[in-house]
């Protein structure tokens, strides 16, 4: 999920420049033209990507060393957190290696062709998000020794909006038009800061940097096509047939809610001991709630950073009830080798009723 989030934020940063006038004397058309001109001349870049997430008084930091070269070559090494340090993801444009030192295992994927950034239609990718936002120029600043524009994105007052865009500031490098800092805040309880430090372009990174030598004794897992990692919406029967585990179903549903679809991931990457993950989506005419079941071989990994929580008991098993973004709640507890969570805009008593019916 973290990788997808970072990718979406990157696209948002670029696509902002297609959304209207930013500043007196600087039009978005002008910036878009300059962006295409500058990015067409970028052959490679390197940076230290640092991410800080704060929810209430809980803080989590992540740091990665990244290099990239066109077309489609990349290398990312995890520096923080300590338990994931040394994990490496390398792509040479055709093949991807994902190495996890904790298990001394390498997963190998065949990757599809990815159009160069200059050819991607960012407006189509996140057009729905931009239609719900106002974009304005805050000013200019120097970030990590580089001149930047500071762009602000806010949800329009007449739109329900996406919580990720409630208030977002982006520092855009004047030389390359790449976002170097993205700062997101949601009300007073959530803040996320993504920074690209020590950013360098066109240093002559060689192709050898994007080949991976498998460590001696490492387990090699060939996943095949990258699309094998992407879950599809399936029926409950299909999920039960495909799962190695017994999917746990609720016998109680709030009034009006019905099962919608399931998604199953059995090629898990980057989560220690996780063997399989299943999500069950239920909906009524207005809202949805999601049941997530993560099956582990060994020690389970609870979500490492959440909002305010309280202890509750589900059939004599202690769980945690988290409240985020106002009325959004998530109930998390264990059943056997599974970490179960129920999340949605539901009242506490309804969440507990659903949970207690899953035995």
C-alpha cells in the first residue's frame, strides 16, 4: 500500500499543473510546457526519500535510497525502519527483483512496459481527484539547496472530497518540475511528510546498477508476470476455492448491507510471515465496510501506526478499536493465525456485533 500511495502522490504533484491558473504571471500551461521540456532532458536521478507519518502522538519514519534511469530502470534500498533495513527492490525495465534479508528470499517478476513519464496522461489518471480540489501558489522557497515553487491543494467546499487531499502542500523543483516535498494534513490528527533529499539529476548512472546478484543460499521465488500480484474482484465462492485458509465469515450484517466482492492476495511481498490476505467488501445504498483477514505463518504483524484507540473484547479476546478522520472506525483482533479487521463508517456496537458473529 505504501508504494501505491507514494506513486499516487507523485502523479498528483505532476498533474496539478494541468488544472488551471496557479499564479499571476505564471500559468499552468506555461508550467506544463516547461515541465515537459525539462523532464524530457532527465536521463537519471538519485535521492534519499524520507517519509514521516504522524497520527496523534504516534510517529513512524521510513527512509529509502533510490536511483532511477529512463526508460523504466530503478533501485530502492530500505534504510528505515530497522526491521526492514536492507530490503532491496531492483528493476532493469524487464525484470524486477525483490529481496527480503529477514527471510533471505528473492521474488522475481516480469514487468510490463511502462510509458515514459512525459507520455503519461496524468489528467486522466487522477482527473476525478483534481475535479474536487482548488490549486493555488503559496510562494517560492529553497528546499535542500534547490529552488522550488510551493503549491497548495485543498478540497473544494462543495465537494465531499478525498481525505488524502484535505490540505496538501507540494514543493516543486524549478529545474526539473519534480515534487521534492509533499506535506499532507488531515484535520489535526494526521500528518504525512514525504521528502526527496540530496536530489541529483543526470549523473551518469550506469545500467549495471539495475542488475541484481542473488545472495548465496537465498530462496528464489518466480512469480511470473507482474499482473499476478494485482488482485481482482471475485465472488465469495471463488475466494474460498482459491484460499489456502478457511475464510471467516460474519453471520451478522447491519441492516441493508450485502456482500459485494472479495479480493485475495497470495503473492505477499514485504510483510514478514504474511502468507495470504483476503478482503471482503460489504455495501448498502450509501456506504461500504471492509473485512480484512491476514493469515500468518509465525508472528503476526499488527498495523504499526494508527489513530486513537481503546481496548474492547470480542468473544473474550482483546482487540483494539481505532477512530480516524472523524467517524471512521477500525476494529482489529486475532482469530487463530489470522489478524482480522473491520473498517468503515459504522457505530462501535455494530462493529462489535459483526466481529462477535465471526467465530
